[in-house]
C-alpha cells in the first residue's frame, strides 16, 4: 500500500502557523469539511446514510486507497474470541506498512500532529510510529445510527450557542457546522452504554520510577438510553490501591446546558471519609491520579463544560492516528513491557491513516486556564478524540495526549484501551486504562443514575 504525499502545506509544530495552514488547506482537502446543520438539501451536498455514514463520516475511501471504504465496521468476533476474556487482535496478521522515525518527519509532516513531531524530536533514538494498514473498524448499534440520522434534522444549540436541545441517543450533529457541535459529538458519542472496568493509571518518570493507582471506573449514559430526565453522562471512579488511598471516590454528573446547570461533582477521601462537593474538579484543576500531568477537563480526552473556550472547526484531514490497539491489551504484557522511560514502547503501539476532524480551542477573554490553547483530532467514524495538544498562552506545546482505541464487536462500540498523556516540559507521562491481566470491561453493567449520587458514596464501600 502506498501513500504518495500530496502538495498540501506542511503541518508544523508551531501551532499558530499550523492552524493557518490547515485553514488554507481545508479548501483543497479530498474529504468534505463542514456543512451547515440546517442547510437545505443541495445537489452537491453529501447525504447522510448515502455518501456519508450515519455519523457523518465520508463513506468512500481516499484516492490512494490508504483509507478504505467504510463497510459497517467490525461487528463479528474474530477467530479465537472467548467471552469474558480480553479480545484477540483481529488484525494480528497485518504486516507493518512503514515506520516514521525522527529522520522522516519532514517527509511525513503533513500527516503528523504537532505532538507526534515533538515526541519524535525529544526521543529521536527510541520513539517511532509504526504504521499499519487502515481498518475502519468503528461500529455502533443500528438504534444509535437511526437516532443520529433523526438528530441531524432537529438538534440545535439554543440561544446561547452551547446548550444542547432536541437530541437524544445518537450523535447530536453528524454534519457539524462549528467546533462546539463537533465537541458535543465527542462528549455524547456512543461508547457502549453502561460500562464498568478495573484498570491501572501509571505515572512513568524518565528515571524509570513509576507510581501506580488501581481504579474501579463506572460510566453510564442516560442520554444514550433516551432518559432525558437524568443527567446525560455519569462517571464514578474509586481507588482500590494503593492501600492508603483505597476507597477514595469521585462522582461526576454531566449536563446538556453548561450555562444554566453546571457539572456536579462529589468526592470522598478514604473508605469512610466524609462525602463533600468537589466543584474544584473542573477545567484546569490538576488530576491527582495522573500526578498533575492531566487537568480535570482532560479526563476522557475532553470532558466537562464547553463554556470557557471558543471552538473552531478547522478541517477534516487524513492523518496518522492511534487505532485498533489490541496489542496494548495483551494479558501477557507487563508494565515493564509497555512503559519505557519517557514514552511507551513503540513496539506495542499501532498507527493507521484515518480521517479526523481538527478542532481548535482558544480560551475566551476574561477566563483563566493553565492550558489556554488546544487542538483536538476527532475520529470521523466514531467521534472519539484520538489526539489532543495543549499549549500555554505563548504557543508552547506543554502537553500531548493520545487515545489508543479498540473496537468491541460484541457491543459494538469503539472505546479507548489506553490513554497516554505526555508532559513535554519534563521527562514523564501517564498511562490510563492499563488492564493487562485484569478482567475486560463489563459492558451493560447494572448501573442506574442512583449509583452516581452522594448517597451512593455513603452507602457503598470499596469495590474491586
């Protein structure tokens, strides 16, 4: 498979220059960009369910065939699948396409994020991107597709331009008209309904030392169930280890209107600690589980309110993205296998060419944030954020994050296996979601909105 480079401007690490080039390239990119959500049908406009998938992805492959046509995603079990065990790699027989190392950045710059370029420059002797053939494995249930098609004709952001109205179950804006709509698609994307999992969050330092936190995470989406009376998104995490922190919990309740109703948060320190509101777990508050590498709104690549940033939908672009990361979940791997000082072992990382929506986020005037400029890369087939860059006010890239997803065909749903976030000002990074040797995620877990309330923290102790 070949990837002849087209004559688009380079995507450079300097963010302001890069965004200007992306805006200039948007008019010539092979894939359609944004279309007005409420625009009338037009002869030249791609149509949902035809030229576009129900999620708004371009159904056709690209002109070089490096990106294939979407044919429904991965919805059947591969050979060797055993229920209740980690998923086998359905693409284990794929041969590596090619490798991008530090010496290859100039040639492939148009396909690389600024964060990937920064990692290649910082670790030229050990970090590389292994490129494999693209598999558009993302898939969702038919009811999610049907709801997304219905949302396309009715969803809107109301008078304040931020609050979501008249959408339920599916992706709100399959054809986004602006960056806010695209970010709502990520926040409310299909990820399997209620899910519970036990995993490790590790902070890895460049000197080889690491700190490990074992977590029980539970997620529910009343929005995806069509329950508009409950908060749309619910999240709970409980620390299982280390022992001195065991039982400490955090609960988050999302909202569809960040202006009229804020996200609610509660926390408990220890198994018998007092349950207290945690309004400070928002925006740029450092997340202690990640050693402060991630801010609160970097949970799930992006979470929380959309009210403090202006979001610009820049373009849709073909780039090298983490995908089909089944090797990272191999139960035979240890942390020492996966986590190298400075960066993960590239032997277990898989990158493919995929089309992504590029969204620029810039802090609004009169607000403060430690990372006021951001760039997000959203998978067109699932609306999962696959990569994000976080800059200070001077345009310096301080943090870079990647989500390495897998498709769970039995659900079906595409969800991250592991999220990596790199502190580019120091020699350390964090890995969230490591579950090697642990039970796989439990989709369809028996969770209700009542399990995500302060009373639930009082009633329930530590869970393993």
